[in-house]
């Protein structure tokens, strides 16, 4: 009967335990470095921002056009047909013939703007600032992708570690169950003790199964970030160790305010809008243009049908409504708004660094405390297990000590994962590459 009961237990254990671990045994491993490389290389948002960088670069290149002379040609052909006229004003008879004349015109013009109040220079500087802004946005997008993949990867490593700890909990509960089962068959242990051990064993197996599902969900998050089209199983691989990084808030903050892409991008936006403002000011200045023009007309461009001209034009708008004034005021308001956004970005950056550093320090403290708790819980379990073997302890204390040890192990692994995620967040907030 004992063998039959043990067989049932092993069957239940296999049903709960091996579906998950059998799958992972055939999975291909993925390291953090591989995950990062794949996520950065395949990221749609990074590719999108790369195209925006190209767009702004092309706009900057094209901004040279207003500085270059323009060459235009114009050609026309006109056939003039004169109506028939009366031969005599007295009789009104009409002539049988009509007069016709062909007119040919070909005009070539070279034009170049001499002065426009600085509008061309402002547009070019603005285009360059926009290009620089998009390049900084690219860095920011890349940093966001790195943070997402790192935090997800460490979360998956933590979920995998919890699976391992719950596997140990199953083994410990199985060990206790086997001990009590033997004592029960010897008539030393009570039926209630055996049932309590059995309940604990089943609970650990159920917890293991739940941990396996949570790990699978964490893997799917990683899969979505590294953009794996295949549904073949994979596994995250790598150590989940205690971070050794130590940072000083002032040093981190001072550096971040100088190099963080979000801040630089917003500063470039301020520069771009300042150049837009300069463009609106240019509308108050005169425009001076030069033209070199040659026209050939009739006789199919023979020299006698040629005329040349050099023209200097001066345009100054004395009054064209109130648009120029309010356009300038609106452009300055846009500059002021961008400056406020820059100040807010700097403020939130400092706040994010302070919070991230504090969270990271707390997570390191948690790792230390949970590590100590694991050691104490392990010692307590070993002590009570030994006492129970000698017949001095009680089953409730032993089962509780095993449960406390399992919880301590899980919390320790979770604290390691949180510490790694906290460090990733700090690196993102302070732009630590």
C-alpha cells in the first residue's frame, strides 16, 4: 500500500513539474549581450528614428539652395494672323489674302539674391539644429530600448531563479513528506502529521507550476523586445549577481545635465526656434536681388534680335498689414515655451536620478537583508529537521520552517532581480552607458 501511495505522489509530481522543465530542456539559451544586440538591431522604433535623422539631414543639405544662383529659361512662339481688310472703303470689298507673322522669343535669366535680412542663414542654422535634435532623439530612443530589454531580461532571470527556488522547496517538502511517511508506517507519526506534510508538498508543486507560467510570460516579453518571429522555445541565461555599482548623486546629476540626450535635444529645439524667430525678423529688412538676362527674338535668334540686361531690384515692404509683427511675437513665444520645456526636462532629470539612486540603494540593502534571512532560515530548518529526526520536534514547526526558508529564498532571488532592474533604471535616468 505504501508503494502504491508513493507511486501516486510521483505521478502527481511529474504532471506538475516536468511539463515546464521538459520544455525548457530543449530551449536554446539567450544571454543578455545577445538579447541587447538583437533588440537594438531589430527595434522598429530605432529604425523609425534613424529615418527621421535622415529626413533632417536631407533638409539641412537642401537649405544651401537659397545661397546658390538660379538659372531659368523661357521660350515662346507666337503666330500673328491679321484679319482681311476692305480693298475699298466705298465698296466694302474684302481682300482675298491675310497677313501673318511669326514671333520667336527665347529668354535666359540668371538670378541671385544679394541680401534678405539674414533669412537664408537663419533657415540653414535652424535646419542644422533640427538635424542635431533628431540625432539626440536617436540616442534617447536607443537608451529606452536598452532599458526595456535589460529590465525585462533581468525580470526573466528573476522569474527563472524563483522557479529554481520553488524546485528546491518541492524537494525539501518531499524530503519531509518521505520522513513523516516512514515514521507513520512505523507507527511513530500521526495521520494528521502525514496529511499536513502532504498538503505542504502539493502546495509547493502548485507554486512551482505557477512560477513556471510566470517565467513563460516573462520570456514572451523578452521575445517581443528582441523581435523573434520564431515560436521555438528559448531560455535566458546568465548570472543574477549583486550589482557592485556605487554612485554619487551630485556627480551623476552634473554629468547627466550635460550629456543626457533628452536635454541636449530640447536645447537644440530652442536653437531651432530661435532661428525661426530670426527668420521672422528678416521680413522687416529689404530684399535685394540681381538678374542677368538675355533675350533673342525673331529671325531665329540672329544677333540683331538680341537684347541683354543686368538688373538690380530693391524691395522694401512699407506696409503689408500686421502679419510680420505678430509672426515675430508668436515665434518668440514659441522660443519661450521651448525654454520652459528645457527647464522642466532638467528638473525631471534631476528628480529621476535622485529617485533611481535611492531605489537602487534600497534594493542593495534588501539583497543584504534577504541574504541574511536565507542564512537564518536555512539554519532554523536544519535545526528543526534534526530535532524532528531525534523525535524532539513537532511537525508544525518543521513545516513552518521549510515554508519560511522557501519564502526567504524567493525573496532573495526577487531582490537580486529588483536590484538589477533598479540599476538599469539608474543608468537610464543618468545616461550611464
